[in-house]
C-alpha cells in the first residue's frame, strides 16, 4: 500500500479516535516505501497515544512519524537551491 492509499484509509475512519485505536484497526496494512516497508501500526505507535479529532490530524501524524525508509534519496532536492551561507552537496551529473 502506498502512503496515499494509507491516507485514504485513515480518512474513512470515524473521529475522534486515538492513534492506538487507529493502529488496532488498520495496523496490519503494510506500506511499500522506496527503501523498505513498515506497517501502519508500527508508524502510528511510534509516538505517544493521542486523540485525533479529524482525518487531517491522522494524515499529519502518519507523514510526521513515517520512518526514513520513505525518503528516496536523503538530502536530495532538484528544486531547492542551497540556502545562502551554507554549503550544500556537490552537484552530480547523471
């Protein structure tokens, strides 16, 4: 399942709900990430058990707690210039 599909799944849940309730209901679903996989339960139980009042809060929790396996190339962006006053990575030509 993709992150987008997981988001749609969380939108269908009745709110308010706690992160543990969401993990109990949907925790067996496995997310396919660019660098591995995680279950929705592992992701939702990573933080404290908190009450979420709307699907948008559940989506934010998912995106904020997913592991670094969801990152394609760490530190890479083809859109953002290096911030002034810092030294970014060397340019690589493919």
